[in-house]
């Protein structure tokens, strides 16, 4: 896993819907900035499938995924999504990042930050070493406010998905100085 970075991104699934939310903080040394470009966004692939993304770390990585990444075709929508992410998605991501200036460091292929991807009712985290994580349960969080948000998501089980996302982000903002409003929430 990568080091904590300013932000809080939370995601959860409810039935076959993926909900994702994020704050607007960006930090540089001792400076905290509110960014206008959201850390969460949605894309639709060539098959009409909606993907949602949320980023922690480098805005450049987010920009490349949002505007340059060729989303790989999902061959079987009822297939093993973990295998799809480990093979097809990571290959496409590596090509996109390499073509656009994110070369590996030494013998390691890494990028800055981590991000969450929601697809077909499931949530996956992509770490900077290209590791894919699918947590047990129906929610996850990344960024410096992740542990606070996870506690809030746990404590709010049984409530509506959008309310849980808001509660988790509000808790992270209250107890972590690198999480700020406005919050952005999307769902598939």
C-alpha cells in the first residue's frame, strides 16, 4: 500500500449500484488548496458500461485516467472482475501512464497515489504498485482520512448509501486537517 495522501475517497455498493464520494483537498508541503477539478468522476466505455473513479494522490494520474486511458473491453460481464482488473485493466493503465510520462522508477513500475474504481456493482482499489484490492464487505476508503471514514461507514450500516458517504466524508473532515469540502458524490 502507498503512503497516506491528503484526501478522503469513500466507496460502497448497494445492490448493484456503486456509490463514490470525495473531498476537494490538495496539499503541497504546508499549503492546503481547494481544487475545482473533482477527485471523483464517471466514464462510460464503448459498450455503454459506467465506471466511477476516485483518486488520492497525484492529480496527473487522475487526469490521465479521466482523459487518456482507453478503458479495456469487458468480454464477459458475468466473469471474474478481479482477473479482468489484474490483467486487462492494469495492462491498459500501464500503457497509458507510460505513454504520458509516468515512467517506472528504477526497476519498479509505480505511479503516485492510489484510486478506487467502481464497476458492475463492485469496488476495487488500485495501489501505486499496480496491486488490485477487493475488500471483503461492501465499502472501502483511501487517503489520509481513510480510517476515520471506514469507522463512520461501519457505524452507519443500515442507512441509505448517499447518507453513509456524506457521514464518512464529514467525519474525515472533522478529524483530519487534510480533508475539506466541497464533497462530490456519484453513483452508477
